[in-house]
């Protein structure tokens, strides 16, 4: 209540429901009273203006006319409240007023001809406010009352169990504290419930994870709540949601919370909740305010409206909105989320889930240059899938499911991508059957990332099996069948049959020209791979010529910044080097790298590949020391982005050893005695 020697006259304890604000205020008030630090203690349940007036009127009787309530104005609460506050303003007696659970600052403000009910600022007076509000206009010193720390939560559970002679598995106690999000109210009600029913923590956790049970099923009944709790953990936030929904922009906080409840509690990008699909959902599901004409279409919700609604949730402590936290600006406690989801009927939940999927897909950039954003979007998709998996397979598999797995792979997490698509294929088969196009698509993605993880022969075999089913189910001219032939030819080459791959791509090109046309992106991609595999089969000059012919078409159709255009520029430089122009190859890659850095970002796998190739061709052009220096920098970046055990990291480590060795030979040949470090030469 004091900072240094300067008294703080008004303290505002703010936080979400269930963090223990009232208990903190009660402890302080009780301690001050018992220590004789105050002469008058007034406890006000400030949930409405009438409740505040009533408490002030009773206090007025106590301090002015204890033997004559009518003289104190008890029959007129407004007049009695004015009398009490005038006494608090003028008295030398020490007083403490606690305004508990203040639901709306307007209840105490002096507006519309009503008196101001905020206690006066007096050196001998102190005010403590507990509230879920975080409005900037709140008076006094705002103190954010947060959750228990992990240690506090675990110690609390252990103490409650020990008081009943119980000593549960320490690991299960820690996991239960984590499951309950370290929320004091939830911890208190959960431990009371499991003690009443003689459950251990492990058994309670199984019940908590059972989605057939709701939160009210997992805490004591109202008559058995501990510590004088006034509501169950599930009911704690309902009033806050109502208040948030009444704040401007009215009617948006509740449907916005419906969306946030299905996403990652550890952080939701604002771009997801303000995307066009989210805005359309808010427009359609805006809570009516009672004065709206049902025959008038509501105004479309805009980005600013959604952002303001986020602030409403923040002001009522239903969410933490921190705009300066990139890609994790919105956080909602996992139990707030669960209580919100359980309040939705299945149809409403599924609709909100599909909206979230649309919003995530919309927010995902076409070129994923920000790895932190990609990670946040994948985490939110995982949370959404955990809460409403079935909704994402109605009527087909949602594109965001496929995008998430490919995001893993494109980030360099190829083994994780392979595992992801193994699981997704199992789910697709269960929901859609083995011959559904989306099930076939999961097989294609699984085979692709199997190859990228190092099993080229296995990928080729898987694509050969998939091709047979695609021909049977989709037909020979279906775009997905043509794509499968493309992938089969590619992995056939990667498995060692370069000539066979070139032949397969040549045959595929004829069919693609007939079915898709010469300017289709898939046709252009086939031309690129045909040139590459011709080069791998021994015709380096033909590869360079084919890529040189392709590049103008890609620039015209796809544009200069398209990833496929970048790929062709990289291949063209490579094959020019293979026909003997090492300096030209290095120059071409040096021109490509700044464009990739600008469009894809410095950590994108394609950018890393170009860095490695550029270093190689610089070395072959005669600058072994420069190649070694570039590869040393690249290795450090790959270890950070891909991990030390990734195949591409191993390859870079070997290339670095080779060029350090070559640089050492050059130094020795020139008589330079500088010591060098290196590894074995890579042939």
C-alpha cells in the first residue's frame, strides 16, 4: 500500500476471474484491521451502483447516526452515500474502503446527474479495488494480478493434499497444475473435488481430458465450493463476457471469443482474427443489442472493429492483447477457452472451427519468409485440430491441414513433415475413404516428404503405387494424375535413374501441353525438370539451353519474384557452370541471392541452397578461401534453422571441410605458413 515513503491512496487489483483478487484484498483488509491500522473498514461488493449505494448508506449510519438510521438518510441511499463520502473527505479517522468485484467503472462515475461514488483521495484514507477491468481511465495504481507460477501452483496442490494425508505422485501433481493453467480458482476447486471423491491426480487428469465431461462435471457442486467461492470455475467468466459484449463495438466480443477459444492459448496472430473469414463470421454472429431492426442488414464488421473487440476482451481480462508481441498478440487462458467451447452447441462450434481454418489459411503468406509466423500458424492449426478435428473434414479435408504439413517441410523440418502426413493420411482414410481425392493427396505429400527425408527409392515406389490408383480413380488426364506422374519421374531420377527421369518428363510434357496448355504453371515446371534431368543424364549443354528458353516464359507468365522463376535461375547458373563457365555460374547465383533474400527471407530453404551453390561455384572459379568463409557462415545459419543433424547441414559441413582443405593447399603452394583447420576431403 506504499511505495517507499509515498502512500498509494488507491490500489486497483486487476486480473481475470479466478486469480484470487478478492482473497488478496480480504487478506490485506483483515491484516490492517487486526493490526489496528484503520479505524473504519468498509467492504463493498461493487457489482452494481445500487450495491455500492447500499453499502455506503450503511457506512453512513455507522459514522454519523449509529442510533438514528433515518437521520443518516438510510431511506435515501443517494443522499446517504453523499453524506458518507463527505465524512470520509473531512475526517481525521483512518479508513479503508474495499470495492470488490467492480464490474463497470460507470457504476461509480458521476454522470447523468448522479453523484460520484469514488472514495476521496485523503492521506488518512485508502481504497482497494478488485476488478476484471483494465480500462485506462481506472483511478489509482493498477496492479496486474496474474496466475500462480508453476512453483506456487504445485506447492498449493501439495499443501492441500498433505492436509488430508495425501502424497500423490509429484509428476502427476505438476502435470495437473499445468493442465489447469496454474489458475488459483481452478486448482482450489479441482483439489477439493478429487479429495471429496477420493481420486488421485492421475485419475482426475484422465477425467479432465475426457471431452465428454464439461467443466461443471469436474468441480464440486455450488454447496461444496471451497474458500467461500461464489461460483464454479466454469461460471466465473460468464458475467465478464456479457460486459465485454456490451462495450463498443457492441456484440462482437462474444463471437470473437468463440474463435479465439479454438486456437492456441499461447498466442494467436492478430492477422488471423482480423482476416476476411473472421470478419464475415463476426458480421453474421454479432450479438443483437435489442434495439436493432431485424429487417435491416447489419453493417459489415471491419478490421478496426475486430481490433477494438479484442481490446474489449482485454479490458475485461478475458484475453491478453499485447500488440508488441509479434505473431502471438492474443492469449486466452486454456480454461476460459474450454468454458467458451462448452457453451457452444456442436453445430455452432463446427461453424466457428471452419471459420478459424479459413482464417488461418487466409493469414498464411504464400511465401513463408518469417519462420516465427509459420511456427505460430502451425501451432494454432494444431490447437484447432485438437478441438474440432471432425469439422475440418466436412465435406472434404480443409486446405489448411495440407498447408501445415508442407510448411513444416519447407521450413526444413522434413522428418516432421513426413510424420505429419503419415498421421494425416490415416485420418483422411478414416473420414473420407481410401479413394477420395484428398486421401490420395495425403499419400502424395507423404511420398514427397519421404523422399525429401532421404528415401528417394521409397518415394519413387510410393508414387508408382499412387499413380496406379490415380489412373483408376481420376483418369489419365486429371491434373492430380499428371502431378503424380511428375513426382514419380522426379523421384525416379533422385533414386539414380536420370535417363529414365528425362524420358518420363518428355512423355509427360506432351500430355501436359495437350491437357493444360503451354502457359500452365505445371507445364512450365515440367519443362524445368526435363532440362534438369537431361543434364543429369549427361547433356549439360542441352540442360542449359532448355532452361535459357524456359526463363523468358516464366518471367512473362509467373513474374520475376515467383519461386519457380528463382528455381530456374538457380538451375541455369548451375548448368552453365557444368559446361565450363564457373565464373558465370557464380555471377548468376550472386544476382539471384539478393532477390531471394528480398522475397523469401534469409532463412528460407531455397535461399540457403543458393548460398551453398554460390560458395561452391566461387570455389570452382578459383576463390577457395572465399568459398570456405561463405560456407562457414552458412553452416552456422543451417545449424540454427535446420538443426545440426539435418541432411543439408551435414552436406554443408562436408563442403566446408573440402574447401578449407583446398584453401590450405593454395596457401601452402604460395608459401603462406598460416595454419588452417579442415576435415577430410570430399570427393
